[in-house]
C-alpha cells in the first residue's frame, strides 16, 4: 500500500542510550521500535558522520507518521543533544509502502495515507541520502577507506548477530546473514554518486566483498551540518 506519509526515524547513539530514545519516542506516539547494535567507523582523531569515533552504538529504528517524525526529531535533539558534537545522529527516511492495511493503520496511528501535494513537498526537501552497503564481514574498513576521499565523513556498521543462518536478519526486505555487515553512510546529494561508485569499486558484487549498495532519501536530519560534515568539536 502506497504510503509516503509514513517515515522511519533512525537514531544512532552511544551504546546503552537506545532505551532512552525508545522511551522518548513512546511519548511521541510511536507504536514500533527495532533496536540493533553497531559501531562507528571513524579513524582515531576524525569525527564520524554517523556517531563519533570508534565506539559501540545503539541503532534505533522507529516508525512514525512523517509530520510526527520531524517533530519527534526536534524533541530528540533537545532531550539528548543530538545536534551537538559527540552525541550521535538522527535522520528520517520516507517509507514507500507497507504490506497490509492493518499494519499501515497501526504504524500511522489511525491516520490517513499520503496526499499527492504533500508527497511533492516532501521530495523538494531532500538534501541528503542514506547509502546502505551490505557487504561480507571484514570489508567495512576497506569500504570507508574508499568512501572518504569521495565525500563520506564516516559511517556506522551494523552486524547481524544472534540469528540462525537459515533465518538471518531483515532490513528493508533484504535478508542479511550473520557473516554480513551493513554499513550506513549519510551524504549530501552532491556526494551520493561518487561515494556509491567508490563503495561499489571497493566491495561490490564483482569483488570479494560481494556487496549490495543502494541509497534512500533522507527527509530530515540532526547531528550533521548542511554540507554533510560533522561540526568541529571544541578543543
């Protein structure tokens, strides 16, 4: 069912702070969360775009109506200082469709689905994209080494841990086996194609990394500057 008014709020914070995110989002009316584990990819002394330094991360995915998601993003920034260096990052992704009217109604909190004029307005706001690379385990460092010169500031790696090989873990309908890594990189529109090309060259389907690379539009963002680079941390 087409539903561009439903959004996925992704919040990346230091390990242990994910519970605080879900509690805040519950107060905003969220009906569903998924919390997974990850780690930052920045070299020592370099600020990462998705979280700072090489620290363990909680990655929280929350479904919300789009107009609620952007307000929730602002509240999240205020409550957890997301927009300050070292506090993490949060961004909103539009959800194109949901299987099942009952599921859609639950995630939307009973609200109506998309209206064409709002769908057009949303597309005009997109200035950044989330690049997702699903690669063989152990290739994330090589991917980031290739992505940074192309315009990526850093990324977050999510591991598919604790799932049986025949079950795997799922993200946007793609099965990710435990030996895989999922790398998330937020870039501005200017750097999307160069970064995707660099990632594909380093670990695409024709390499040992055997990676799948795709992008998703980001409609709202906190914790990253307009140019796609982290704000400098005060000395």
